[in-house]
C-alpha cells in the first residue's frame, strides 16, 4: 500500500536512510469476559450535543471514502498527525504534519479549526510549498528536503502568531526547525529564520525536529526539540524574536531513554512542555516508541523549565532508563479493534482552565488511518496528570453520585512490555486490553471479600486485596466504541501505572 509523504517513511529515512519498508497490520484479539455478578440496571448517561447539530456519530474510525486529496475540505479530524492545538479567540486551531492516507499530499502544514474540539473545519495550509529558508539549509548541506513538513508548534506572543515547523531529509540527522509569523492564526505566514539545525556529522546532537515552547511566569521562553539520537534538548529563546537567545545555540539534553543490552528500548521524541499554575510545576510530555504501533505518552515534572525533570519515582529523566508514568498508550476496549500509535501530543486548556491532551490514533484494523483524538486531562491529588480513557464529547465536568458507581465496568491497566528497537522490531502495538470487573453495591469488587472500594466524589479507590491500590478520578464521558453516554475513570496505582475504566 502506498503511503506517500507519510511521516513513517520520512522518519525511517532520517533515522536510518532506508529507502522503503513494509509494516504488517495487526489486529488484536478481543476479550469479553461476562461479569461475575449481574449489575443493576442504571439509566444511561445522556450527553446532549450543543445546539446546532453536528452528528458526533458521523465520526468514524476509518475514512477511505474521503481519503483522496480532492476531498481535503471534508477531512475534519482525519489525516491528523503530530497536532499542535491552541485556542485563539472563539476557535481552537490545529496545525499538523503533512500526511494523507494512501495519497500524495501537498506540503505546507495543514490547518483546521473548531469551536468545540469535535467538529473540525479544514482551513488550508501555512505555506504554499516548502519554506525557502528551511529548504535552503538542507540543500546547502548536500541533501534534498522531503516534500513534507512535520510536527509544527504554534503560539501567540503579543499580537503575533508564531509557528515552528520541522523539515528533514533522507540524510541522517540533516534536519531543521524554522519559524514563521503571522498577524492571524490563518495567515498569511512569513518566514523569520531558523531556530535550530542538525547535520550528518560526528558531533553529539539530536535530530532537529519536533519543536515545542513554554513561557515562564516571568516571560522567559524555553524551546524543546529532538527525535531519537541524543534525546530531547532544551534552550532559551529571545522573546522578541522567537529565535535562540544565543545565536546557533543547540541547547542541552534534558531527557533520554534506556537500553536493553546495546539496543535502545525504542524511540524518544515529540516533547510537549507546559507550566501548570496551580501545581507551580513544569510538565514535559514525551512520545516513546514507534509512531504507528507502540507510540505512547510519558510524563515528568520539574521546578525549572531547563530541567531537571523527574519521573514518578523521582528519577531524573536525563538518566539512561525508561521513565513513567505512561498516561496514554495503545488500548482496546471490548468489541473494538483498538487504537494504536497514540502519541506525539499537544497539551492545552480552554478558557475555563480545563486541560486537554490531543494526539493521533490509528485504528487496530487500519494502521494507516490517522485520526485526531482529544481527551480531557485531569490532575491527581499528588499532582500527576492523567488522561481520560475516552475522547472528549461535550461531557460536563460534573461529579458522579455514589449510587451510579456500582455495576459492570471495562477496566484497562496500562502495563508495558519493552520491545527494544524501532519499526522492524516494534511491529506489534502492545494493546492494553480491557477486562470486565464488577463493582458491587455491597462494597466489594467481583464478589471477592478482599477486594473493596470506597468513593468520595470524584475519587474512587479500588483496593485489590494484597496486590495494590488504584486511586482514580470519576466523571461522565462518552463510550465511543458503543456510541452512547457512560461514566469513566482514570488514575494511577501506587507504583505509577495508569488505570482506565468505563461503565458498561
């Protein structure tokens, strides 16, 4: 199957200079264990659509019928990879990598907008082709730029909109991140310069793609980037220009991964950094593993934008090991093929302070479909963020009464199995598969006396005898697999493993 201009092919070339590769589509088996005790019948949770009308059930997992380029105005939340989302005025704007399912797409960075994070309208492109400054750097180093731009990052500084783009080539590490500005989120955009460059030489450096920026309370701007090679780097920007404060500064490494023997455990890339005013901490969200299969989101936090950042076990993420918690990963609820490639995220908030996490998702039965997923992000009492197990669907942020908790649930524990390597080794998504549990009204789980639960809105605690405790946040949500309202939970156990659930 031809996947022209896709990030899969291009990143393979960037990492290893391969000419082509093949990837098998893997569909995981389903598990549908019946509940141990018949749950009481509860009234369905109804999620009313906002006035107006968009039919949320029209959003499908696959979109072959409108995949041809002639239908780009209908792509909506389809063909989205590496999104960067911000709210500007009345609209959320999404900028993303140049990708298309089975087609050649024009380069330029796709732009979409939405008022509700569900119905997306295709706006156009940032550029009419490859940006001249970025392309000139690649050719000056003896390479040919790919005919596609990757992984943008957008922000607003004063009245100026700034967009950072990634441009790479088939030459290992020959990549560049450039800056363009505009007076409107829809453009027109003008190139202003190159932020960072990387080259195929003997120096220790990371690949210059995947930018993101955080602004400190004092107004400092810190820039992060990197994919594979030497991990994630950070450097300070000049707030007036959006370019490095020190000319040609490539920054310093702040995050890396572990190894199994001499083989790295998988890719590390696609950082997103935010400052949470309530927690008074910086949070870095990082993509681990291969982008079409095991892709997952890790998070760490720190007191300073330049690091160090620490994982759940208070270990510096710039040490050679894998770090957690992992808060989004390939998953499969019952009766569905599952979602893989669930990373390279954008983290943002609405006008009311509600945080969201957005990323691509690829259906288990269609690995080359790339859908935009937007989920609510919640904050545990210990300050760690956790993601909703289901995509956002207009649900209200209201507490759920205790008498709604008892019943049958699908529960997913986001365990993880290390598969060292990249695309050739990580051909399986490692789906985390839902199993049925029954939360009994009498206070036990699955009818086992040693398994108990307690609930104080909105916190549910699941006590699994001697095997562990899970503290989870409960809220209303949408069962996307069955197209109905439900109740969801998300949280962490005492070792930092994420747990998801939805009521059946």
